[in-house]
C-alpha cells in the first residue's frame, strides 16, 4: 500500500466515524417515546388561567370537571405527578391574572393559582381531607368571620411566598416516591412508608 492510499483510507474511516458521532448526537437531542419537548412545559401559564365561562368560582376542586372547565387543568392532570414540581416552582410568581378566578376575591396571581391547584390536587373528593403530609405550617389560623382572601393575604404578609414554596418543596422531596394518583377520588395520595424489618 502506498502512502496516498493509506491517507485516503484514513480519510474514509474518519468520515464514517464523523457520520456515526453526528447520528448519535442527533438521536440524543430527539425526545424519546414519541413525545415532543413542547408537551412538557417548564411552566404553566397560570397568569392566563383559562376557566370556561367563569366555571371555577363556586365551591369545589379545580380538577373536577363538573366544577371547573379548564384546558390548563386537563393538561396539568395529564402530566401526572411530574406537574407537581412545576407548580411548586411557580408559587412565588406574582403576575396577576386578568381577573380573579374565585368569587369575592379582589385579585389572584399565578402563585395563588399554583397554591390553589396544589392544595386541590391533594384534597379528597370530600373536599376536606388533605393528603400531603408535612404542610402543617401552611394552615391559616383565621377566625371564621375572616374571608379566604384576607386570610391568605395576611398569611403571605407574615411568612412570604418563598416560605410557602419551601414548605411545599420539603414535603414533595420527602414524599415524591410515594405519591400516586387515585382516579376514584381524583386526587394525589401518598402511600404509607414501609416499615424497616
């Protein structure tokens, strides 16, 4: 073999190796399982909550279709528990909604909506049993004659949105491996811890 033939062979091998590496790089950047990257948002546009015909204003939970019609809620439910850390990340978002999503509220923000959704997603169909442990510090101790919005605003004034976010994040990190969706109750639950033998 002559030197020009060896050089030509080396060039061909280098070209093949380059094509192989380029193919792997393209495959690595392609989402798996047929999902598009856009299907899993980094944030939900909660400041633009899309309730249909003001349907999310009476008593009930935001995930209940007979109570609240919202494509955004459908998307959040479809995301499963992967939506929870996204919602937690949005608890400090102070962007106001176009109008309050609850009756008798003066205003609501994206962070308020994230809090409402998280709370509802971990509330049983009886509307009273909260299923996420570790959030006792977030219980508002307002008297019955104080409406929900002033009670919430006073809590935020005293503790701040970051406190709310930190409490949710700690509870999520402590329980995320045991969180599951209960289709009958249409809420997330936390399975009991297994005792060590």
